[in-house]
């Protein structure tokens, strides 16, 4: 049986590059297999990782809190990350749908660059500078409200601001993907109203199974289906844990429920390297551990790759 391909809608490899200590992992060469981290090149290749969205995380940890970085510092982080991955003859950056198609004929892993939160932008037109540097996925929020939109942690009942409306109208005309994974329900409703293209939730769970803030209710699932978007089912522990336990079976139950509502709109957003390594997360310890479940449970191609690939061919 040919190996399945994986399109990971949210792989926090840049976070691992800068903050391995926050993740309970040691920073090692990616060429070396280490099962005490979420992944590395041997694990990626064994599991069939073919394309991953890797976000530049535009926040820094200062005095026990996360704060937005400055605009210029974002490009420093981007340059540092690109310099690091260029050391490995295994990755290829993807900036358009032609390059996306070509990666299938290559032995490389395709990386689509994104950003998780737009707090560092000074004005909506700054988007063009990010486009010039290869950013193609725009997560409107992380867990801090910005001048453009509100996040999951908001205390406001507003969504997009006036500048936020300008920003999404710019994005609407560009070959990019908008990601609402950390946006508030108010931002979501404004996007549905004002943004005409499909959008994604790159790493979220199902609220029917676990009542967590980043998980999506049935109304959102149905709306994503209507708009032709994608939901990346996540391994984030808070999104799938029950009675303080995390296991593949809890994630799998979310998949079984979601496929009844929006089978053609499901993808995979592991969030690996975005949470602490834990050897007790059976089936979700790392990429190799998950690969065993892909085989055992015969996870379908539409979930692992096809749905996400189809949407990105359309949009970038």
C-alpha cells in the first residue's frame, strides 16, 4: 500500500527553533531522530509529511507574559528561521499553486509560511511587505486582541475594527489564506459577513466533544462547509482532553463526529511544537506515534491531505 501523504495545517516548527525550553524538548539537529520531541526529518519522512504550514510566531516572553514584537523584529525572526531550515536539504518553500503542485513530484517537504497574529503590523498596507517575503497564511489573531480584530481571549463583544475591515479587503484580493484558529466568535461572524473567500481554522477541535474555547460548535462547522473552508483537527491537549487525560481516541471521536457534518472540509492541524512534549499522550506523542494510528485506523486521504491541498491550490 502506498504511503499516505500529510498536509499539516499547523506545525509550529519556528517556535521549536526559538523556544524549545517551553516545549519540554531539547534543541537538536533535525536530521537526528529523537522520539522525545514532536518530530524531526526522519519522523516526518516516515509518517509521510509532504506539506506543512509553518507560522512565524510574532510574540516574545517578557516578565512572565507574552507580548507582541515590533514590525522590524518580525523580519529578523523570519530571516533567522529561513537560515536555519536552509541548512537541511529537505525543505522547499511554496509561494504559489504551481510550486504547490510541483512539490508532489519532489522528494522535498513543502513549507508554506504563515503568521499567527497580526499585532505587530502598524497598518493594513503592511500586509504587502509580508507577501513580498513569502507569507501566504494570515492568522488574524493569537490570544491577544489586535488593532484589527479580537481574539479568543477577548473581553469585548466586537470583531473586526475599521482597520480590520481594510485589512481583510486587502487580503481578499491576494493569493493568501485567512486563518481564524485563535479569533473570537465576533471576528468570525464579521469575516463571514465581509470576507468573500473561503477561510480556515488551522488547529481547532470540536466543542460537542470538549468544551474548550478553541473548539468549534456545530454552527461554525456548518458555516465553514457552506463557505468551502477547512478545519484542521488539532492535537492540542486542551482541545481533546477528558478527565485530565489525552489520547488519540479522544481526537478520533472528534473526527468521527465532525465528518458527519463536514467531511469535505476536514484536515489535520497537529499543532506539534506548539505545546509541551508529553510521553503519556498515547497515539499523539510525536509524528511517528501518530503514523502508527494512521495505519491502524486507516485514516482517510481526504482528512490527511486531499481537502487541504484542494483549497490551497484554489487560493494561493
